[in-house]
C-alpha cells in the first residue's frame, strides 16, 4: 500500500500541471510502473485533447512491457466517447493487467462504469488510494458534479482594522482603494488564472473599475461577470473593453451571444441560485466572488460558498465599509511581506 501511495502522489503532482487548462474536465495524472520502475507517465494537458492515460501509454517506449505493468491514475478511467475515445478501452486493448485508482468519477457518464469495464476484462483493480487527496485535487469538478453548481471562492482584502473600503466621493471612483501590496496582488492574479469565472456587483464595478483579467502572471482570463440589475454601468468601464468575455446579469435585457453578453434574471426572486444554475449549464466549474460586501454576503448568508480567501493588509482606514464576517474552518495561512492570506473552508 505504501508503494501505491508513492506512485499516486506522483499522479497528483502531474495532474496539477493541467490547472487552468482542462476545465470543464478534471485534472488527472497517470503513471505506469513495471517491476517498481516508472516506464511512462502523463497528465491531461488541455480540454479536448488526450487524457492522462493516453499520454502515459504513448510515453512508454517498449509497449510489450505494458502487459506486465501497473497503471496508476488519480481518477477513474472514462468509459464513454467524448472528444476522445474511452480510456478504459485503451487500457484493456494494451493488455495492462493491474490498475490502481485514486478516486471514482462522479460524472454520471462514468460513475463506476470505467471500473466495471476494467474488472469485466479481468484486470485487477485497486480503488481509493489517497482518495481524499485526489478529491481535493478536483474539488471544483466534484462540487460541480455533486452539487450541480460551480465551486465558489469568496475573495476580499481588508485592513488591519477590518474595513474593505473607506468613504469615497464619486470623484474618487475609478480605481481600487489598494489595501495589500504587489506580492499579494500577484497571488490574486494566479488565482484568477486557475478559475473559470469571476464576479463583482454593481458598486464594485463602478467604484473600482476593475479589469478582472490576468496580468501579473501567465494564464487565461476568467469569464468576467457583473450583476447590474438596471443596466446602470457606463460602457467606458474596463469590464466592457472586450479584451475578454464579459457577462452582465440584469433584469432588462437578454442578449446571451454578444460581448458583453446580457442575461435576464428575475430580481423579484433570489438571484444567486439563478446565477449558479446558469453557470452550471455553461460548464463553469469554478467562480471567484470578489465583492463588494453586499455581493459577498448574498453568497455567505445562504451558505453558498466553498472557500473564502481573506487577505489582510497592513493599513488602517479607521472607518468605511466593514469586511464581511465569515465562519468556517481555517485550512491555510500565508504571508506576503506585511500582508497575510487566510483561507477558510465551508464544511457544511
């Protein structure tokens, strides 16, 4: 079992290389071992391209060795045709006698079918090796499949005395009231590069005029989302610069194909469940909610969040808009010079 864990850790490490590139697919890593020696490995590199098992098998120089090898994979091999053929069929075809799996696949198209197919072919299957770590690796994918909504990450920066903004006049609108330094800001951009979408409310869009793009690191831009009930926001805002896709949730206009795109919601009802339902239909696996306080609390109050990233800067505002209150389990702390990041997980 110790040997299984060693090679599964390598699968997880490989899988992480696909972060920000494979959504709405999960991140998957695969290692092929012959008599204790790794002879092939691979990971799912990009959505629509070859899966981890295919890349690992293709990397093996002497394919005859596969008939005496063990294939380790962090997620159950697929059993359906998508952009690529079923990985379980390829494993069977190559005569691999043993497969060790980290976690099952909750996708109803797979959900045990891959394991069943392997067993029916006489392959020895071991399941649940480092299962909790494999589930954590794909927390976005598992949340999307099991809760039928994106994995929701709340994010805000607050001062040492607990404010997210100071009282500003309209003449001071147009840029954020910076609370943290450059290293913390770079961390925010790294977060954006790994998530599918990012959302702000009307006030934040108007006061801060954010771009919500990835600029301080390599990576793709998330889908930008703004809630603007009465379509009050001016077209001159950075959100509408067309450098990447923007989606406006509102009560007046339905125009889902443009940029910006507009989607009409019923603001007489709870808005957040409508937003999450639509994003699920669009295969959006993860969503960052950047604020402000009213928008953050619209997710916090009904418990519709999974992770909260609370940045605390070294400044004091003395008064202004108080930071939201969050109750959850602290799972990580990190320092960026004078700033710190505290990450909470919602276990409910």
